[in-house]
C-alpha cells in the first residue's frame, strides 16, 4: 500500500466560544496530530468567511 501524500488541512467552525465548540476544536487538533500525512492544520478565521478571505491561523503553533 502506498503512503498517502503529505498535505495541509483546514478546519472552520462558526458560533460563539462555547465549551462544546472549544472541545470539538481540541478534538480536531488532537486527531490531526496523529496523522503524519497532515503537514499543517490551519484554522479558518470566522469559518467560511476566512476561507474566502484567505485568513488562516496555523493551529500547530498554538
């Protein structure tokens, strides 16, 4: 079986800073860190609006 190519990933969430949203983001970050094929995990600032405006945060630096 061939190795998966390395690529970046992006996550975008909307809604206020609630415990559930924060916990789900932590889950995404933790799961992404288990996959060596993900080079960098980016967070889209203000979800879809951030994707459209090309506004991202490198979540690996947090």
